[in-house]
C-alpha cells in the first residue's frame, strides 16, 4: 500500500460517513462482541488514558465511554468526518476528547495508554502486524490492547467463484492472524486471540458491492476491477450456486494483548 492508497481509504470513509451506520452491520455486531470481550478485564487495566482507534460513527465508542466513566478517553479516527459524528453524539460525556489520528503516521508515545482498542480498523493498515506492534509499545505496564478485524481466510466462497469463472477476484488482501500474533509476541507482551466465522447475506452481488460503498470499504488496493459483463456473470453464478442468495463469509479475529508488568 502506498501513501496515495492511504489517502483514498480515508477519503472514502469520510464520504461514506452519513451511510456508514446503516450499512456496516458486521462492524456493529463485532463492536458488541468486542465490548463483551473487554468486560472480564474492565477493572484490570492500570491508571491512565484510554484510546479508541478508528471510531467510525461510534459503534464501539458508546460501550467504551459507559465502561469507563471518569476515565480520560480519547476517541480517534483518521477521518475528520467520522470524528465529528462521534463528537456530536457523545460531546456531553466528561473526560472524553475527540481527535483526528492516523495510526500509521502517529508518533506513538512510550508506555502512555492503559487501554487501546480498535473495532474493524487494523485490516486497513499497510502491515497490520507491524503497525499493531508499534501501537502496543504505547501501552503502560499491565495495559491492554483489544482489536477486532476480518482476517485473510475471509471471502473464500467469493474467491472460489471468481476462480471458477476465470474473472478477477477484487477483494483486498486481509491480515494473516498467525503472522500478526507473531509480530505482537516479539516484546514484553502476552497475546491471546479468538477466531470464528461471520456471514452477511444479500439479494445480489450488486447489493453486496453497494453496501461496501456505503460503509466505506469499497476502496480497491488490488488494481483489479470487473466489467459490467463480469459483474452480471458473477451475480448469476453466485446466486445459482448459493440457493438464490449472495452469502459472504468473513473470518473474524479478536486479539488481546497485555503488556507485562
């Protein structure tokens, strides 16, 4: 991923800000699951500020603010539009700041945050393992980092159908969880992770791609595209092979990183 790709990603999410909440259903479900994953450790983090990366329109933000009343919380996103939406929603919460922050270019302070979270954001990093490793160095001793993301085994059925039809598979590469865990383990950290499958259903390929555009995730980093003829071919074949619906499979991962005391 080059710098111009990063700009495209941020621009696309800003453009999709108004429709993100209604179309990013998987990210919304994952935010609830991430909050449930945090609960056992809610009172285990050390003193210090809490950070959310990639707040979007606030799916996870509300959980985080409710779980840590009185704690200094910084809500961030690389898109100023997304940050503003969260600010308007949660402006009356004490001790909460809203900041534009690009996790890839930010100069991360050493041992500063007690908790760092991110829901469905790490797969947009150039190298998720490297960037998350840099971020984890900002944890205080005893601090936690919790992340959710779609991983490399997602979209297997989509890929299979494209191969069978001889047309381009246009999904962006996604992080390899094993490699990310290896990166995160190279330091004073304990890493745990959980993986499972999630599915989304659509009436057509066109509805699927339209939803991706509305939630900002349609930025292609592959250089590949489909012609109208190929799109129609994929739609017809997918529906035939899948009982009249387009089912999209996601391989989701939840990462928990604790810095040693």
